[in-house]
C-alpha cells in the first residue's frame, strides 16, 4: 500500500487533542464490565478446585439447589460433548471435566437472586476429589517421573519418547553453528529462568449473559475482542456463531489477558438453565488463580562474539509451560529471541510443556520478554567481558532494511538503529552513577499484527462523520481513529464520533491485540473514508453535471480538479450531506481486509537503578524508552504505551511472580502479595518517539503497544549486574534473591 | 438474614438503602444507590479503585461496611464535578492523557483530590507515596503524576 505520509503534510495527525471518551472516564460515567445490569438478572458464582490436580469423583448440588434464591447449578454435564482441539481446551478450562487440572479450576457454578446467596450456595455443593500428584515447574514437568497432566495432548511435532507433558516441539535455524562458534573470540553458555507474571489489569473479568432455549443469546462483557468471545462461547456451548450477539463494555485493561473467555460461557450456560440473564464478576483472587497468566520459562543460551563485537553464532533452547493445556508462546520466543541481530549461524529449539497451572493467555508481546531476558543478558555479559560498549555493540549487529531475519524473511524498513542512536545520544547514557548504582541497556522487538478487520464510516446529515470499528478502545484508540478520519476527510477532529460496534453490526474483527488496533482499524478507517469520499465527489459531480473523475477532495470540500473540469464553487461535506437524502441516499464507506503490511517495532531502553546493599531492594532512578512508532498518530498515547510497557516490564523483572506452594496452590492470589509497581516505586519514565514510517499503512503507523515490555527485563537485570557485580539469571530480582547474590559474592 | 436500613448522604443527597450486614459500602454504592463510578479491582484494599471519602476521610469503600455509612457523608467520583464544570484534576487528567483504560481513574481522582485538600503544594515524592495505594497498570504513573502536579499548580494560582 502506498505510503501517503512521504508526500503529505498532516493537519490533525501528530496533535494531542482530548480523547473523545475523556469526560465519561473522569466522571465515573463510563460503563465497564461490572457496571452493566439487566432486569430480572441473576448473579453467578463459580466453585473452584482447591487442588492442583485431582480426579473429580462426584459433584452433589442437592443442598445448594435447595437454598432459597438459587435458580440453577451447572457442571460440565451441562455443556455439549464431542469438541476437539482448542474448542475442547477452552471448554475444559472454563468447566473441568473428569479432572481438576490446577488450583482454581472451575468445577461447578451457581446462579442465584443475589451474589451473597450465590456465594453461600457454593459452600453447599459437595465435591469428592481423589487428589493426584501435581507439577507446576516447567523443568520438573519434563522429567521422566513427572505426573502426566493428560495423555494424548501432544501434537505431531513431538518426537517419540518424550514425556507426554511435552505437547509441542520446534526447531529452526540456519548456517553452521560449529563454524560460527569457532570464529568467535568469546563463547558464553548460560541458563536463565523467568517466572509467570499476570497481566494485572485492574478490572476483573465481568459479563452479563442471556441465552434462550431457542439458541439465541446476548452477552455484554469486558473484552479485547468480542468476535473472539462469540466464536469461543458458541463453540463451547454448541450454538451457531451469529445467534449470539456480543457487545463490549469499556475495558479496564487487558494486555492480552482479555482475548479469551473464562466466565462468559458459564454465565450463558447458567442463563440457559435458569431462563434469566446471569451476571458473573470475578474476584481478584479468581483472576490470579484462574484467568490466564503468562508462561514461565527455562532457557539455555549460547552465543559467540569476536573481540570487536560481532556476533558470530547463537543458539537457544526454550522450555515454556503454559498451564494444563498446549499453547505456551514458545513459537514466538524462538522466533524473536535473536531477532534484533544480523546472525548468519543461528539455531532455536522450543518445548511447549503442560503443568498444573492455569491455561496461559497472551500477555503483551507474548513470548518475547522471556527470550529477550536471556539473550540480552548474555549480550551484556559478552560486552562486559570483551570491554565493549553495549550500544555500540548492538549497533554493530543491528538488523536493518534488507537484513535476513533470524526467523527467515528479509526485514522491510525498521528502526532499531535509529532507536540505538537516539538512546546513545540521550544525556542519561552519560550521567555519572553513584555507589551501588548500575546502568542497563537492552533492545527488544515485536513484529506486530494485522488481522481480520472490518470498519464503516457514515456521513451524518450535518456533515459530521461517524466511524464504527470493532476493536475495543483499551488505551485511547478512539482518539487515534478520530484523528485519522479527520485527516482523511479534512474535517475537524471534534466532528468525528467513533463507536465500538457490536458483533451484530460489522463483519468479523480480531481483538485489540498484537498491537494492531491503530494500525489495522486505522487503516480500515482511512480506506473506508476514501470510499465515502469517492461517493461525496460523485454527488458533487452530479450536481455540477461533470464526470466524477473531474472532482477532487481537498480539506473537507469537493472541488473541480482543474480548469478543464469547469468553474464551480467548492462544495463542503456539510453541503453535500444536507442534500444526500434527495441526491441518492445515505453516504457511507466500508473496508474489510486482513492487512498484512504491519511493520514491526524495535525499542531500546536504558535504566539506572540503585541496589540497597542492606536489603537487596532495587530502586529505579532513571528510565528511558526509545521506540519506533512509524508515525505517532496521537503522541501522548504513544508515550503512554511506552511508559506502561516499561513499567510492566520493571514489575516482571523486580517483583512479580506466581508463587506455588508444595501443595500446588497459588500462595499470592491478592494484590498485596502479587506486587505490581506502585507510584512510589518509580521515577518519571522518559520517552523518545522514533518515526521510521511503515510503508504498509497509509500514514506510516506501526503498532506500539507490545514492544515496550520486552527490553525492561534484561535492561533491569543488566543494571543490577552493573550495580552489584553479580549476574542474576533468574527473575524476578526480588530483594531476598539480590541480597543472597550480594552475600554470595563475598 | 434480615437487612439493615441505612440513611446516609452521598454527594450531598440524602439516600436510603437496605443492605445485608456483609455488604460493603462499595457494594451498596454500586448496587443499592446505583453509582458505579467506584470500581472493585481487588476487594482487599490494595488497589484503590474503590476510593471514596467518608466524612472527608479517604477510604477504600471495599473495606467499609455499607451499614457503617449510617449518618455519614460519602463523596464519590460522581460528586467531583460541579454541574458541567469539571474539577481541575478531571480536566488535567484528560489534557495530559493521564488515563489509558480509565478503570483506576475514578479512584485516583478521588485520592488526588483528598491529597490536595490536605496539602495544596505536595512534592512529586509526596504525591507518589499518597497515590501508592492506587494501582494503575496502564500508564506507569508518569502522566498521572504530571496531571496532578499541573492541577495542583492551577488550583494554587486560582486560590
């Protein structure tokens, strides 16, 4: 697709107007998932397994059903049988079948006239379990004597003889590793581990579902992607896809964790049984125990480097657990681990492993931060041992347009070098450090995504513009869409209204995931606008009695394209709109596609921190994010993505982890113990927006949401190494771990 | 279990509700009074999304029982603007893009307002510690702190 931005000056794009939904969101008026209610609505609650792995021998709900106010109980017996593949996985995850597979796995659900009655009723449901041996660690789950989560879950890729918990196996690479390592002056080998983190969205999952005996239903929920919700719910419940209409609420954070379903099919199943709408809202501990945290990883890395800093070869083995189901994003980890660099000889091995943990879900650049932690930590160590500057060394190896990526294809225009140069030039890089302070640098990449996209624009009778898109606004994307529509039509930003359409209104849209919303829905909005502009020009041409081709659109007006077209006063969008009822009817534009011109985004981060030698606690002193946005549509929200991604990465690096006890139960299922960064943990997060336009978007946009969480894990670890003189290879770098490392240094 | 009759004042209006003794003030505000601006993010007083003031004191409404509001004055996010005039904090949050998803925003605004009423000229560090009880997962707090600082300055200049 032609890149318009090379030749075009922007009037609206790149400005920072107030977001269209700002007023609603600062007054408490915005309706989020749990804010929706229906007449006659019941409240649902879910009974969850206290065991990490147990056979379900019997479920007796007699006493619960006898409680006044209880209207329905569902178990797996209320769901259809015969599902296969991921449909079965989702069904099994939302309601356990023969076995409870992790602490928190749903085993039954109740609908009652109040939430308190529903919760009381859960205590009356009697479940008999036979507790089985469990495993929650990825390396232990691959060992010969590990308990088997489920036989037959492995796909064709797994070589014979491997443990049944290994469900996918992958190998990729190129070149001659042996020769590559032989050409190196220094070769390092090291193992690394990262623990599972949770997306930590502040809004727990919430939904209201209504499903009739006729198989027709409606669902209101907080989700990143309501067409995904529709597909999953209808598959799990045995319904026809389009008979369920899903309307998204405002969404209180997702970061990938709201691209799937946990409670929605259960609410619908309860509704079908009770013949009333049913609302379910998760508690925080349910969110942590039984939604979809990310994978934990165990990795072995080997890299070789010449004395002057050229990477000669690299190999990595990545073992990742994704809970009790296939799906750990190890394919992405293997793909992106070495993707920052131009390496001729490279090899990756990946294992997708099942454990007795909740089914992992996407979390911001799923799979990328773990690999980045391992590889960028080792790169830092190579630089340190060879006495090389970490930014210069990255510049020496950085990929650019035309470089053959470690995952295969040649890179289109990308901005890694630009981010490294901007980081190097930033004053932070040369700010003197005090005692116990350290500086870390790391780069990261996310390839971004296009995905199925459908959008409409419609012209109002007063010449204002209504945009309908299918990607929920999770961080200000209504503002981006309105800016792009304003730019395309040449109308003021305030004359555009952006609606998030429900599943009954547009064709299929993938979720707001893969950093795709501003890219894909934005592209679709611009292309739909172009179609509408063509119609506006046609109306003007008809009025003037000239050919439509002789009319151009400029700054909100139809004009004759030149002296040969004739002399006519320009017609504004409002003038054309005012007459459209009598000149051919409503004017709208549509666009549908799966755009594949998404351009990847590179970022480079610098962190300065101080480690308290008495406690091992790390305090972030300064933090810089440099990232390629292609073209920043609304720069304030681009900066916000950079800052938010960096801080989530800081949390993952320093504090956040899933802690399982010997009994396989999650030990920290509340925010007090699962500690996400708070305001007093942090300084301001400085940002530099690099703009290397993406030729695949009319205005040059690259997605910016995910890259930002990739560099912080290694950047923080590299800074701690700089501060304490010890290389830490296991995240998170909690005060006790860092203190032990300092003491061991002795 | 019989319900408790509560008479209280919410954003200046007298309201009455019947609540179960186990229901929190947050539940009562949302489900009995119909004000859903305060959010439940955790239910354990760790996230601050349910922040309201009770007789002028900043509290997590998930840690207060609905029955405890009897005879007291509750102020929520819905009471922050004066008619159609936004509080400077609300305006600055929009101007600075200090929210992404917006779920934590009501609680943070209520908490920040309580801070500025106590201390009209807080340092950045004081702001960060005061707001440490309000989790935001989207923004990394940078733009939130800038918005509060800017609002504080505007309010000082106006007074």
